[in-house]
């Protein structure tokens, strides 16, 4: 057996780091500024321990572009480096000063860095990098380290007199955009908007008012362009925040959005550290989920807006911020690495959202009902997608009837059980997904004392089947799935007024008139006030068709299957149509009654609708004459 050590050839690894460590070239700015923040945080920690003497002074980090010199400088007033530290930390790839510092001051410091690779991102955009630094330590000598992107470096004495570090990037030809103020402002807003140390990018103009009344004048002055909010709302205690504070922060994150419906402040320190604020935005009714609206931070450094590993898909409509140093990131801090922590965090967020929804329901039911049109679809989606979420929010799921009244599932069950329980003991829930189209069916159901739900959201087809499966004693029927008399199956029968031969005669008439071989024709004895001809669409077949369409498996232009039901007890059928001797007039009336049924189902269109109108106009004209 032979043992040994694997060696890494720096000549080979350095080009890999430069080209492939980060998915986006622009991330270099985040990494270098994060290092500057760490240097500042270290100084604060050492000062609080009495290790660093003297006043800290202004700790603002400066970003200084110079197009003429082709340079970009990141300057901090932090801990600085001695000559020995420069050699130790800059010349050893993946040797992290942050990690070493945390081991010594783990209970006092809040440090961003971990891997010791961020500094080398500078070579993605620079042909040459200089590090001009002076340590906080007494009697330390300033040094300047320089490297042109290979494995050779130089360290020379420097004339720097102020504590801290300047990283000077001599930009390559393809990176000159990073000397532009607008580009830098964009990247700083993206990656550094909430870092805990002020970051300055040049100066900006500000208008101030002086004097009062008629003597009041406005004057324009120049102030430092500080791009970040060093103490964002999610780092504060909820007890010190007002409702307006949360709305203002939402506007800071999403400047052109409507006010959010409500929000959830996350704050946990065991078994992992996580803070943040998640907002339920006001959603348009077209089920347009805007993903990538939750920003993931690690110690206030932006990481990604792709948080599907942390936030369950059904809550991807949420907006806001999640910040956790415990979320495992890949070495370039560009995306998540799945592990048990991520699963726990996902479970925690689901739990907090469910608790918030239940609290809103219990504390302000009227307000919760007002929000339901905006949040109902997504709560139902969670109800279908996550067993734990389903269990927690089951009592807060709302059903809305066609009169605009809201009920929990149990409340609705209690409301309809006496009048809508079928012969098998199952509660029949009647619903409509197109209220205008089903108006006549709904009114007929209400006449019999039935209640009808409004189920017009995209997800309701799945939601209905899930409830039937889970509850067991529920069965859902769309209002047009059968004639009103048969929607709630029972042992009661309605007497038939026609003889068998008369029924056969009506069947033959409609088969001859419609010449419809696909759809079934039934003659049934119904209540005399039920329409003479109705079109019903069997629940099972219609659901299967809709499910296929939702899943993208539509069968092209395949005609919809339905049943044509003729009410043999209706006076127009029993007393008029059946007794007509003029065959042409009889067929015309039969067709007219069928077209009226189609019209009530929004099925009479195009040439058929035109012919129907013209025929009726002719009949009206002949009658008036």
C-alpha cells in the first residue's frame, strides 16, 4: 500500500479560478466589497475588545472608478494588513482570514467570508491588481502587493498613511464597463443594497429648503452617494416597527408595486439562524405568479433570487427577503446547496405562513374574507401540495357561494347537509365556474332551495377532487352536470304524463331534427317548471377533459360530449309540440327549443346563432302580420 498527498499545481488552478469560479463576471464587485465589510467588522470587534486602540472614525467604504486611469478602487477603513498578513492571506489560495478570525471571536463577530476565494475574483476583470494596505496595529508599516494574474507577485513599501485597504483593479479591455458610474450603481443596488457598512459611490445632488413662508428657498447641494441601507427592516425587532414601516420597506424593495396585503416577519435563532420579511402581494386575478421576487441574503449580502429550495413552490408568489448565514452556499456563494438545513428552513417558512393565515382568519375574519380573492388560489395550491400546510390551514380554507357569502369547509357542510344529502348519505356540493353562463341553472337550483358555490379559479378542478378524496362524505357536481331534479339523487320519482309511444315519438323527432349521433338524447319526466329542453354535461367526462387541457393534453378540436334532456312534463312538450300536425312547424319548434338550450350554455355561436335570430325574426313578423 502506498500513501501520499495530492498536490495542486497553482499554474493550472489559477486560470480555473479566474474563469470558472463565478457564474457571472459582475460578482467580483460583491466579493471585494464583502471583504471590505469583513475588514470593517473585524475592526469593530477588536475595538470592542480593547485590542484596537483609538477612535474608529468614519468607516464608509468607497467605490472609486477612474475611466482615464482605467482603474476601479475599493477602499475601506477597516483592519488593514501587515506585511506578514499580506503574504499569508493573499498568496495562499483558499486560505480564509475570515475563517481564522471567526474561530477566535466566534461569539462576537459577524463575518461574511468563509472560503478565502473571493479576493481572486478581481482577476476576472483586471489585468493587474494592487492591494495598498496599512494595519490598525501600532508601528505597522504600509505595504503594496501587486500581481498581474499569474502566480508571481510583488510586495513593496507603500506611502499609505490611513488605516485600511485599497484594492486597485487595473481593468482589462472587456471590463471597462465597471468604470462607469451607472453600471456600478446598478450592481451595488443588486448585491450590496443592505450591507451593514455605508458604501459610497461618488457624490450626488440634493435639494434642501431654507427659510420659512415667503422667504423659503430651495438650494442644491452635493452629498455623499450612499447606496445602501445599513440597518434594513428585517434586522429590527417587530415590536419597534409600525405597519407603515413594513409598507415603506416593501416600496423600497418594489418601488412601483401596490401595497402588500399582509406580511410575515421571520426571526429564529435555533436550530438555525434566519431573519427576513415575506409579503403577500396584491395579486391580479389572472393567476399570474411572479417568481424570483424573494431575495436571499447571507449576512446582508445578496446571493440569489432563485429560492425554490427554501420556499415551497406554492408560496413562490411571496415577495420579500430571507437572510441566513446558515444557508449552505456553493463556494462562489451564487446558489444553494441542498441539505437538511434547507429542508428545515423550508418547513419553518411553511409553518410561519400557515400560522399567519390562521391568525388573520381568527382575529379579523371580515378582513380575511376581503383578501380571499387575492390569496385563495395560492392557499388552495399549498393545501394540495403540502400535507403539513394542509393540516395547519384546513380550518381557514374558505368556500364562496353565488350570493357572495363565505364559509369554512365545515361550516358549509353544516349549511347544506339537510337539503343536499343524497340517497347514499353523501353531501352533494353544487358549484359553477362560469356564473354568467350558468345563470339559468343556478336560478333553477335556488328555486329548489339548493345552495351553489362559485368555483372559478384555475386550480379548483384539482381542489374539488382533493376535497372529495380527503373528506369522503362530499361529492361535487357542477350545476349543469344534470337536470335540477336529479342533481341530488334520491328515491323520489316524478310521475310521467306521456305514454311510452308518445315518449318514443319525441325521441324520434329530436333524432331526426338534430341528426346528432354523438350526443345522447333522453326524454325524462321533470317538474313542469323545468325548461323544456336542457343540455347537461356529465361531471366525470367533463372533469377528465378539463384535467387533460390543464396538463396540456388537449385532443385538439374534439367536440364536447353532452346529453340533451327533453322534459316530457313541460307544457310546451306535452301539450303543444307533441300535438302539432304540421311536420315542418313541429321540427322548427323542436329545433328552436334545442337552440334555446344551447343559447343558455353559450354553445349557440356563428352561423347557428345567426340562423336562430333570423328564424325568430321571421316568425315574429308573420305573427304580427
